[in-house]
C-alpha cells in the first residue's frame, strides 16, 4: 500500500470502529522529530558497570521517565515520543525498546520481590527474580537499527518514513472490532495474543518477537499496573505489524463492517461508550 492509501484506509477503518483517535506508528531513526516528548539524558548505564558495582541506582533513578508516560503526552499533544540509549528514562523501557542489551539485573528484582533486607520491596508483578529473568531472556529485543525508538500518530509520518508497527488505543467495544478483523484477515484463531509485559513491552518488544519468528500476531497490552496511570480508564493497546495492518485494511470490503452483521449493534455501544466518557469521533 502507498502512504496515501494507508491514510485513507485508516480513516475508513476508524469510522467503522467508531474510534476518534488515530493509531500511532513506531519506528527507529537517527533523526528525532521536533518537540518530541522523552526522557532527559541520564547517567550512563550498562550490565558491565552493574556487575562491577559502579552504578548508583538512586542517581540513575533520578532521571526516571516512563515510555508510556511520554506516549501519553504525545497522544494528548498530537506529537511524538521517543527513547534512546542515552535518554533512557526507564531501566526496563530501555531494554524493551531495543536500546540496551543485556538488561540490568536490577530489573529482575525491581519487578518481582525486591532485595531482601532493603527498602526495595519490588513491584510484585513476577513471583521471584528468576521468573523475571526468564521473561527478559525470552522476549529478548533485537539491537536497535537506529539511535531513537519513536512513537507518533500515523498522520505525522513524512514521505520516506515508514512505521514498523501500528498501535491502537481502545476500549473493549472497539477492541472487539480490531480483534475480529485480525482473525478475519489471517484466518488464524490464535493470531491475537497478550503475553505478560510492561506497557511498552506489548507495544514493541513482543511485536518484534513475533515478527522475528515470521508469525503474524496482534498483541494486546496495557495490563501493566504501572502503565495504567498513563492510559484512559478501561483502555488497552492493540499492536500489529505494518504488513498485517495493510492486510487488515485490504480485507475491509469483505469484512463484518460492510455487511449485515452484529457489528452494527456493537457500533451503537461504541457510541454510547464515547458519550459516557464525554468523547466524540
């Protein structure tokens, strides 16, 4: 598909879905968009420094900035968000977005049960550091192909720029449309997945994981309790590769959206939901 046909197809898809917010695209580039939201430059970090005991984690955490928080700002301001190896903000996000390998061992404790005998109690999202380590090694994001990982609305992509993944932010009624269209497009009853991960993990790391294995998967995310503050109430994320998204758009004419199906009833509920949340298409 051409850039213009993707934009036109997206506008049609959003109308069918009843979704007022356009999806974001994520891509890697050595050029940062103007006025992009992201972390400030932090203290240099690496596993080697950590192993040598050279990292002052209190100092490192002073520059904390969540990927989802910056994407949230970009959504509200209709701009771009970014992360880099130097402007990392989050010790998990810098790994999940392919900006640093290997990950810091600190994350294995931070996301699980903390360090015994210290004030760090951990987030308690994983039962122990070993379980968290297994997850980190499994998702294993590739090395970034450029300096920045950038998230921005599709309409802000210029000629020559191409998103690698498309991210929707939606509540369950709209998600049912996205889910069903992915299944209709692929014919695969298991094409939509939702593995454990941080908010950014399910927007970039897991999509990269499945793409690397040659699998067409849509990834639902947003269940991370730490990311919920940066999302609308009842909202989740839905991410697909550009290739799958183009197929989903091409399949619209034969889909449930253009025929006499139960989607019409769901579409009315989408409108009621938007009204309840004082949102409009």
